């Protein structure tokens, strides 16, 4: 199967979960075995190595400046993932890649909005309220966050890969969501469960080995657990972004077909 055939598959009908995973694995394989595209995958794991290293240095030395450096790398990490959406969609559609400065400027706008919202919530005087109010506010905030997340299902791949501004992307995102709200829920839960299970399965045989060697299990949890968790999480995020892009294109292509 090539990318042209994949486009046809995405246009034919709504994909089931098995088809979504199959096509996601196909695209992931194309990235891994392409000497030009594999650098995207390696870059994400490189950033993960940097995050792990800086995290350990920061904890062991207590130097707060390393935390600031980590925030910079996280920013680059999220920027790369945003651009990765465009890379995936353009690769599937066999398009030439657009200028990165335009895509990066879109990300900066989103990050600015996120920073302002997080700054406001960070300095709200929650401690002044009663514990019951904090609990109720936390529950309401969680519900609002889940609803907002659902209504962002198709916004990120749409905003990153299509020549729309913020308002146009949001409006078309709301249009695509109609009748397609649940298409991302089960795959998202599946990726989360698989990621958690993979970490557990990876650590389980090592626990027995550490016990035989008489090594403190706390060391295993704090060090090997962090490293394994970071790499597995990075792989699953890459897989999820490709899966997300596949589902988005399937919904968008079928919407165009109806029109």
C-alpha cells in the first residue's frame, strides 16, 4: 500500500478501530524506514533524553536554573509535535511542506493563549476559599476541561495543516465535531491504557532481577521507572499523533465527499 491508496481508504468510509491502528502503524513504519523522516522520531527521543538528564541533574543538585532550561526544551518539544501534525498530513497527501515560519507562528499564538490562561489560574486566590469550595471548583473545572478537550478533537491537526486562521479553524473544527465526537475517545483511552500497561510489563521482570541482586526497589521506581516511562510515553505520543491525524483526515475527507 502506498500513500495514494491510503488516501482512497480514508475517503471510502468511516474507519473502525482496527483499520485506524493498521493505517497508523503503516504511516509510522514509513517514517521509521525513511532516512529523511526518521529524524523526526529520533528528535523526539533526543528531547526525551534531555528531559530525563536535566530532571535528574535538577533533583540531585537542587539548582533551580536547570528547571528553567527544562521548560525551554519542553517548549521545543511541543512545537515539534505541532509541526509533526503538519508533517504527517502532508506526507499522507504527498504535498510539499509549507514554510515552517508560518506554522511556527500559529503555534506561538496557541502557546500565548495557553500561557495567559494558565497564568490566570495560577494566581487565582484558591487558598482563600473553603475546602468544600475548592473540591467543587476542582470537579467543575475537570468537567469543563474534558468538554473543552472534546471540542478540540480536530482543531490541532486542522490548524497546523490547513491554510486557515484561528477563527476559521475553530469554526470548521466545530463543524467536523458534529456526529464525530466519540471517534477520538476510544482510541485515546486505548493509547493511554497501552502506555500504562507497557510500563508495567517492562518493569515487572526487572523487579525480580533487582530483588535477586539485592538492589533497593525504590531506586528502580525512581530511576528506571522514570526512564522507561518517558521513552514509552514518547513513543505512544508519536503513535497517538499519527492516529489522531488519520482519524482527522478520515472525518475531513468524508465531509468533503458529502459536500
